């Protein structure tokens, strides 16, 4: 399969650069997209970010993140959803395609209650997302990150998305998080029309900690197989390289950006 063109995005977290340096560096390195984090955008300023994007044209592929969805009182719930709606409005201003949704941990909730609150939250946010021209992508996380999520499988995420059945909702696929899920290739067949984003990296054969990802082809994930499966379900947009790695963060950003692009290109050889 031929390598997709103009479909490669680099996540802000992958280099540990601030917004200003990252947007310039990614643009100059030839990346077409960037995945931004809401907290950094808010701290830097939305208007200032928009000015940077005019100076160094690059597509904001997605904004991280809506959530968490684990509040234990109605007041906390309503405040959290208002915060999420502001994130959706900011994403619209940045012309991002999507906002990634991450559940947060159970926070003392029972699993059934947490799933009900997640369902309610996404229903409450869907219309705001649609009004701002973005989609919300629910991302299941690998269980090693159970302190950040109570959704661990694509199957569970799809059950929720299909139940709500709103066009502004979908799933955000991260090969690092879902690659070992039993029956994954069959579950991926359910995602046609529901994929709103894709993170790529690789899982070190001997994973030492939660900040130990490697670049595509340097680990045990069949990244190309999964990307082909996503494309078979109609995903023809962005692949965002998201790296958490003390070793790779220590690299000179310019060298890392070049190496990451080479690793990506090698997937399609």
C-alpha cells in the first residue's frame, strides 16, 4: 500500500517543546499537522496560538482533552461539563478536527456508575461539539494507565458510542493502547464512520515504565497491520505520533522529528 500523503501529525507532548517552539519546529520539519493540549493552549493564549498558526501554517489535528468524567457530585459534574464545552469551543476556533476524550480513573465510583456518567457526559457534550465543527473521540487506554482511565478496550468504547449514536461522537484510536486487545481486528470492523483520530507509536518489548514508548517499528506492535485495518474502515486522515519517552524526549528536537518521519515512512515500504 502506498504511503499516505500529507497525513502526518506530531503531538505537542512528543518533543516537550512549548507551543511557540513546537509549531515552528514541526512546520519547518515538514509536518502537516500538530496535536495540541488544551492546558498549554490556554496558558499561551488562544489568540496568540492562532497568530502562530498563521505565521507557521500547520493543521491542528486534535485537541487534548475533554474529561475527566468521574465527578462525585452534581455540582462538580456541571462545572466539569462547562469546562469541556469551553474546550470544544477553543477546538473550533483552532479549526481542529476533533477533541480527544479521556475518562479519568474511577475516582471512587463503581464501574457501572462510571460508565453511566461517561454516557451522560458524552450526550451532554455532543451538540456543542457539532455546533463548533469538531468531533469528540473517546480514547480507551492501556490498563497500565488505569490511574488515567476506566475505559480500557475499544470494544467498551464502541459499545458506548454506538449506544449514543450521535454524529459528533466517535473513537480515538491509539495503537499503543489497543494493540493487545483480544479480538481487536474484529472490533475494528465496527468502527467505520466512528474513527475521529489516530495516535501512533510503539510498545517496547520490555516496557520499563509508562514513559517508555518507542517509535514505530522499534517495538512489538504490528503498527502497519493496524493502520491498514483502520484504512479498511474508511480512516484516511491524520496519523499523529504521540511519544512519552524520557530517552526520546532527551533527543535534540530537530533530530527526533527527522527520525520519527523516517520511522513513519518505513511503515509503508
